[in-house]
C-alpha cells in the first residue's frame, strides 16, 4: 500500500472547495479543474488516473480518511492498493499488529500525551485505556517510566533511539523494558512520537547472572589461600548482587585439616574469613576472629543439612533472631530486608557458610533464581577453598619434613661460631649445613632445590645426606660438587625427564655452595654450583665478596673450580639465599643493603642474622630465606705439634717418645698409651706399605687428632686377620681405639687421621 500526502475539502453540499497535492502525486489534476466539482466525481477521476498509471489494471483501491474542521470536511488520501481485497488485508494487518502485538505500542503528541495505546502497553502499565489515553505519559506512574526517555528523543531529534528502562510490576518486582522510540514527522516538522516496548526482564536477569558468573570465574580462586578466596567471593558478590556478604570457614579447614562431615555442631569452630559491606551493614565479627552462631538459627541449620536458606528477617515466621540478638540488631540498623545463607561444602563435607544480604542498595528482595545463582558462585569458591586446604596441608607437611631434615643444632666447633636463620618458601626449598671435618676443620654448605612440597623436601634431604657423606670422605669442595652434580639426575627424576643432550633441562635447576675452613692455618677453600658468592666481613667491619668462581648449577655434567685463600682470624663468613636479593632490576640495590646490614651488625653471628633479616626481609620473607653466618677462629699455636719421622723401622720409638712428651705438656698423660699405640701403628704402616717419610701431626681440640701423612695415593683398609696370622690386626686395633678415623688426600699424597676422645678414659 502506497501512502500519499494529498487531500481535498468538501463543502456542505458535497462539492470540492479546496485541493492539496504537495507531493505532486496526481499531476493530471489541478485545483481550478476540480474546485466546485462534486466529491464523487473527483474520487472517480482520481481512480481513473491510478488505473492508467498502473498499466490498465482492472481495479484500484483508494484508501481515504476524513475529519471535519472549520473549513469543512477534509478527505485525505492515505494510500492506494491494487484492489479492494488487498486494501482490506493491509488494513486488517495494521489493526491486528496494533491490537494483538505482544509488544507495547504507544503514540504521543509533542506534549507527550498518549494518543494511542495497545492492550500490551496497557498491561505493562496496569491501567485501562481510559486511564491512559489523553493523559501525559509522566502522570501514569513509575511502573513504566518513559517520560524522561521520550523527552530526550523529542529534544535530540534523532529518527529512532533504543534504550532499556527500569520499572516494576504490580507486586513491586523490578522489570526491565527495552524501548524503541521514534519521531513522527510531516513534511517539515515533528508532530509526535511513537514507542515500541518489550518486557526483557528475563533476558536482563539472564545477562546479569551470566556477567556475575563470568566475574566469579575470573576473580575467584586466584591464589591457593582459603582466606583470600573467601574475600574474593565476598568482593564479587557485593558489586551487583548483594549489599553485604560474610564468609565463615571451619577453622581447621583454614589450617589444612580434613573438613568435617555434616551435621556440624556448635563444637566445630568457625572463623570469619571475609566480610564486605559497601551497603552499610556492620560486622558482628571482624575478619580473622572466631565467629559464633547461636543454635538453633538458619546459620546452624545450613551447615547441618547443607541446604540453602532464603529469608526475610523482618517477616520470618520463626523466632530465630531472638537467639542471635547481635546479628538481629545489625541487620535492623542496616535495613536488611532479604538474605540468603549458602553452605560451603565439597564432596559432602562442610567447609563453612556464606551469607548474602540485601538492603537499601538493592531494594528488590532475593528470589529463588538468586538462591541458585548464589549457590553456583559459592560452589566455585568451594573448589578453590578445598584446593587451598589441600595445598596448606601438603605445604605444612612439607615444611615440617624440611625442618626435621635440616639440622636442629650445629656442632660445637673451635673452628667457627655459627648462627642461622631459616624460613620455608613457596617456590623453592632451601637447605644448609655445618659439618665437622677431620683436623678440626669445618664444612659450610648451602643449597636449594626448585619446587616446593613433599617431593622437593625429600629431594632436599637426599642432597643434604649426599653432601654429608661426601664431606665425610674429606673431598675438596670442587670434587664434592662434581660428585653432587653426577647424582642430580637421579635425585630429581620425579621432577624432570633427563635427556642425553640436557641432563637437567629445568629452567631453574638446583644450586649449591660448599666451603671448607681450616683453623690451623686459616685457609678457606670454596666452590660454587650456581650459588652467589658469600660475603666476608673482616674484624674491622669491612665487607668484601669471597673470591669464588660461580660455576653452572647442578645437573649440567660439568666440572667446578676451587679457590683457596687465607682469611683473617675472627672474620665473618655470610652465606645467604638468592631470595635476599630478589632477582630483577633491584638486585644491585638489595646487595648494597645486604652489605650495609652485615657491616653494622657487630661481631656476633646471631647479631649478623638478626640485622640482615630485619633490614632485608622485615620479618616477612615471601619466598623463603636461609642465612648462615660463621665467625672463623684460629687454633692456638700451642695446640698443634708436627714432625717428620724416619723410615727406619727401628726408629719408630722416637715418634712414640715425642707423643709422650707432647701429651705431658698438654696435661693428657692418661692418653699416652693409646696415642703411642696409634702413632706406632700408623708410622709402621707408612714404612711398610707407602712411600716418603711419614709426617706426624697432633692437634689438641675438643678431641685429640692424630694425623700421619705420606706421599702414596693408596688407601689403607681394615683386615680381619685369622687366628693363626701373625700380623694384619694393627689398623683394626686403631679403629677400635678411635672415636672415628679416615683418609683424606692431598696434592702430594694422603693423610690417615684418627680422633681420640678426651672426655672418656682410655680403655
């Protein structure tokens, strides 16, 4: 159907008194031809013109509308159709769309009075046609508040504008309407406005729920921390869902213990894990405090039967608020009108509960769909809380294992006074040790294993055991690290998949540092497998870095270099983990702070540790830390005696005599017999089975050390002589008399050493 902008006016006798054809739709008709002509003839002429223009159709329909004003009756040509049947169908369609459309349809004049409305729009407004027509749209109530939007459309002048408008139904439930407003214009001006209105409440709620769940998926569970996860749940929920949210967790769950099975009674302690309330609700318990719920209340019922509750605290049929006056007062003060309590559970075990409250910020109460939404978001939080619980449990077990595998106390040595600081980390496992070596020497070790957990703790224990075993063989630091490097592939088989090309392909391989200090001559021997060089603080407080070639980390199948240097007595050696420096752009600044803390700490190892930890970590190490401070000492000159013996077997007695004389000077006469026997056997073995002149050294420390060296590289071994054998029992006797004994190799031979206890009477 084609619309036109043409009309004519007829007088009281039915003749045309005025003709208007601004669109020039009928060029064959002029005003002077039809003014005074009867209206019927004019209409017939118009129909004839339409038939001729359409190619001689058998019929044509002209749609007319009429109204009367002071000039007479005005007939307007609304449009044309090829036939009367088509015109009837099109007219019926227009009427059906308007009357039967599920969308609300309204027409307004420029003053926003309602000129036309359909049943769908009346239902949305909850009014009758008489209450709406010819009334200003702003006076029709707040159920469908279109006045501000329509006013903007008329002022803005855009042809059509879409917007969502918030209203409500007759029960006060919020509704969301999608409104398309458009201008009605004639040739030159706006004559009114129209609106198409759809109720999209369900769609809007679905979209809001999807956005809520999407935020929850993105923002909940960013860490393996149950308290942090609870806070994330509360933070997400108070954005658009609730005025206030509290989360209370079973205290043992936070500590990593197994969650209890329902029903949970009042004997199970709960702790306030999170509370967010931009809506003004005051917390009864602060975050971190133990939270108490009176029994019986919906809170206790929720964790008893694991069923969510939807409540109106003002109209609740039960008197549960009488049992919990503190919460009742807080909710009344905040204007809480609706609440949801959701159990937090995982696989049927109780983790805690979450409470959602609505007040003035959200005037619409919770409904059943909101309960489902709260349960979905809480279920996601439960998964992460359970993961955090399991992590906490494993981490606690791993840390306990680490502490048991690390030395609880260090040996009391004359070579060095030591102190340490240790705290477990989250991404690596650090270990350290102080080892008593032969000849009054001391071994200092520190290392790290990548990863954290039970496997890493076990690997750490294997490294420490291996290092202790290798140190007992008196290996120099570089050889010890080489042997440790060989064992790395086996130790870390549970973490990596070694290949021939890359024995240990991890991006963060294990590392270790080992040093041996000799208090007799003040020599420090060091080697490093990827560990930063330790600090050396002189007695005057000057801080330098130990000269050590930092080699590749362990597991690379490489060799290591060793450095030897003589250090000043009473110097402080400081071994530290990389966490003190924090890799990155601030490493140099952190190193400067570390040196300053070491220089100002005084001379006591404990003071060194306290100063560095306080200055560098602030008492809150993030990735774990280990610090080992050792103040080196020298043995007094009169605490050692040495001489070179003759290779003549007949002159072995001279060595026994010198031993006797030296022990008498030291006041150790009761140990003369045992010492003479050991020296005699060891010197005789050198003469019989080794090369070079035997060199004897006695060291008086916390024990008496006897050392006999030669230039051979063969190692002695115990023999178990038969009853009829005349010899072969000497070294067996020495082993029986000694507290411990062993062999260590030097650059020009070996040393057999024997330690005799000075605190026990010789047998």
